[in-house]
């Protein structure tokens, strides 16, 4: 996997880039089916905010259900995990970001207006998340479903990203604030957070 020149330039100048298709439709639908099966089996739990002793659940801030995805060879989700690993390598070599490990999370917004308030995925000056990559698993998504990802790039107008099947958005975790607007249909996303090579 390689980044295009336009993707490298967009990441450097705007702090983000988009890909309309990441896996291809057949592989994307297989991942979607496995992710839906995990949701239907009740394997996800309500997401919280903050870390450690300050961790809490607050649906006025965040209303999704989550589960962590591990390497699972021979499964569609395992293939997606491998694709995210290759993406991290491409970001390191193509954009000189020096990334190391990543975490991968499945999130389901159940509808009913569930959202995630505006935030950053990392705080400047800490050895933590450097790049966020979000892949969407929603076939037939319509504007009436809401649930767009709104990015707030520095010094430009907000950018809305519809969470359509196989769309990928990549942005700098410390730089780009973002939010998930209220979703009125079940909404699936898989998010990889990449850390610097020196992160523990």
C-alpha cells in the first residue's frame, strides 16, 4: 500500500485526507457483515470518556458502543486489521510520520440521535496518538441518517464526511478536532489510532 502524492500533500497542508474506497466493495461488505454479527451478538459495551480514575460514561458527550479488534487471521476483520497495519507503514514511509503500534476499535452508534461531541484524539506534547484513521461500514447510508463526521481543520471551514461503506478518513490526532453529528440509524465505524515509535 502506498499513499498518493495528493494524500501526502493534503495530510501535510490540511491535516487530513479521504479515500472513497479502501478495501474494495466485496471485502468491505464481508467486514461489515462480521462487524454487524459482533454487534448483534451483544459483544459491544457503552463507551466512556476520559481515562484512568476519571473514566466515566456520559451520553451527552458520547453515545456509541465499542469493542477492541485484535489480529484475527483468516477473518474479514483480521484482513481489515492487516490493511490498517499496511496503512501505518505507508504513512511512516510516505509522510515520514515515524509511527509504531496502533489500536483498532469497532464502534456502533445505535441511532436515536447518538453522537460524539467535538474533541481531539490526542493532546499536544504527550507521547500518545499521532494519527487517526477511520473506516466506515455502512451500506446504503442516506443523508436522513445523519451521523456525519465533521472535521475542523485549522484555518479552514469545517468538512463533513458521510460514513459510507468503504470510505476512509485519515487525520492528525493532535491537530484536527472532530465530532460525530447525531445518527438516526445504526452507524458502524472502525478506528485505528497510531502511536509514535517511542510510545509505550
